[in-house]
């Protein structure tokens, strides 16, 4: 078995895996779950960010 045959097998296997994942994610059964997951960051109200005051300390120079 030549190295090029291994590369070909790896490439074809990766492509088949990619197409399988695409089909799996676009099925109607899984589509709703992915839509809900995509909206999770927007589900809760945004909390205001507390701003901290940064006070610069003056260093002693000789």
C-alpha cells in the first residue's frame, strides 16, 4: 500500500464524514434543536456591565 493510497482513503473518508454531518444537521428532526441552540445567547436579558475606575499609581522615580 502506497502513501498516496492512504491519503486518498483519508480524503474520501473525510468527505463522506462531512456529507454525513451535513445531512444529519439538516434533517427536520435535528433542525429545531439547532435553531434553539443558536438562540441560547439571546435567551436571557443582558446584565449591565459594571465599570471599574482605574486609578493610575504614580511610581517613584530616582
